[in-house]
C-alpha cells in the first residue's frame, strides 16, 4: 500500500526539482541576454534539458518569466509581512530589516533581482493587473509600517506615508540599477554592509521623529 505512495512522492519531488532547475536557468539567461532576445531553446540548453520539456512545465516563455516573478515575489512578501507583524520591532528597525533583506538578495541573487526589476517592474508587464496588485501589496506593507510608526510617535507625523513607501522602494530599485551598471560596489559582505548603512542614513534618518535617527 505504501509503495505507490512513495513513487508518487518521488515523482512529485523530481518534477518540482526540474521546474526549479528550469527557472534558475531562465533567470541566468534573462539576466544575460534580456527577455526579448532569449529563446526557449536558450533556456533549455542552459538548463541541460530537452527543448520540449520546457513546455511540460510552462505554457510559454512569458509563463516562465511570470513564474520567476511570482515565486520570488511570494517569498519576498512573506518576509516583509512577517517583519511588519513583528511586535518586538519598532518602525525604523522594520524598515532597516526590509532594506537589508533587499540588499542581501542583491548580494546573493543579483540576477533574480535584475530580472524582476528590469523585465517586470520596468516593462509593459507592469501594467498587468496581477503585477500592479503584487507591487501595491508591497507598497502597502511599507505604508502600514510608516503609519504605525507615526501613531506611536516614532516617525515624523508630517511624512506622507504613501509617498514614503514609494520613495523607500524607489531608492532600493535605484541601488539595483547602480549594481547593474557596476557603479555601486557590492563585491563582498563589507560592501553590502556599507550600502545598508548608507540607505539607513539617507532614508531612515529623515523619517525618524528623533533627530538622532534610527
């Protein structure tokens, strides 16, 4: 009775691993060649799988990109929502943690962040309803953190929370642009920590009610 169950589990695991393998390859090819210049055959070759296998897991090249975005954005949202709901952190510490999360991701998975920003956030795909809703959900998390910090007297009451959310993410996106242009050094952990501290000093000091900053 248990043997068929074990086989189904193994088959499911293999399928999940193969899907991840294809998505990892797609990220690397998209980052190197750009979405429009990438062919499905390029992804298959980079993944080391047969061309037809791509279509076993994905409907099209657009579907591959959509899954890259959806899978990674879901992880990001879960992380920032957890920080938003953490009762032990103040507003400034929550924002510091979110900016650190983004910069850490740039350090360990720059191609993934590049593809999400370059091929989704800055493309005509951004106007798709599901993409707009996904980004708005992230902006709403930051807005909620700022508003809660204002209510507790931690952040300046004159700050527009909606504008602050967009400015916060805009700064992080621009850092990613600097990395892609090789203008922002992020070659090792020391550089990453310097970027984090710079973001904290520029962004969070201006938000904090205390003149001492975060």
